[in-house]
């Protein structure tokens, strides 16, 4: 049973900021929150990871509230090439089964 | 550096035949995961290994599916007596255990088509 819930799909225009929220009410103390991006015919690839508060890298930001029961992936100024499926995953890397939810299909429109 | 490698990239087989799918993880990654992804669907967890042991096989769809890992490295997923519903992309991922914040590294999958 997946530990996460995300919107099935989202649409955005190019240049806008996109925020995708993931719910994980039963997150465990040792769990980290990791987001992946998947393009057609490819395996998912790592975008960003966090444990609490805010994390930022060159492609995205991740916001995690104090109770850690949700997280929000923020993509600044999206382009057409950001059209993909985004997965939120919570888990204790490699020590437990890592079960993905259904992901969010983001469509960026020109 | 080298990533996760899966072979073959594509496999077409007749219903009833057995198939073997191979995964070469990143060197030093002690945990390895198998997932199945049907067309337009999400990632379905199948099985994972810690070293050569599989603590959780609950995701395997039926007893026609089995997996093994040898030498703490290469893993093989075997599907016996394939059925058309087995058609999907089979993805493998590895992870460096011992670091709770280590992410999964995926291969590009094997696309299996059962005719």
C-alpha cells in the first residue's frame, strides 16, 4: 500500500511556478521524502530530497511542514521540457520496501 | 560513473515461454529493487533485495515470478509461462544502504511484450 497521495494530473503554462503537494500522513521517524521525475521510456530520476523544513537545489525546492505529513515540490518557471510524471516517495532508503504512489502527470503548455 | 544497467532493453516473447530479465546495479549498492510499470500506469513494487536476501516478496504478482541476486550484485527476474498481462516495462533500481537519505537510481527498464 502506497504511503503517499498526490493529484493525478496538473496543467501549467510555460514560465509559471508549479507546486505539487504530496500527502504522507503515516510518515515514520526514519523516513526521508524524495521526489522523482519520469519521462516516457525512461526510468525515474532523482530531483530532490528532504527530511524537514526547506531544501533547494538547482532545479527545484521542497517544502516540508513541521509535522512532516505532507510536502510540496516547487518547480520555478517551468518549460515544455518539464512535462513528465512526478513521484513523491517516503521511505528509509534500502531498509524497507519502497512503494510508490500513482504520481502526478504535469503537462506544460506553451 | 556507470549507472544501473538492464538487459535486454526490449524483449518480445510468445505466451507460455519463460523470460529472464537482468539488472546490473551500481557498484557498491547493496539494496536492489524491481518494479513493474504497465502502459500509462505508476510503478508497481515487486521485490527488493538486501545483499542476496529478499526480505519482502509480497509484491510478486504470482508464483510464476521469481527473482534472485548473486554476489550482492547482478539480479535476475524470471517470469515463467508468460501471459499477455505480463506485458509491461520492468524497472530495476539500486540504492546505497546505510544512508537513510540515499535515493534510488533507476535503469531504463526492459520492455516486455508477450504475444
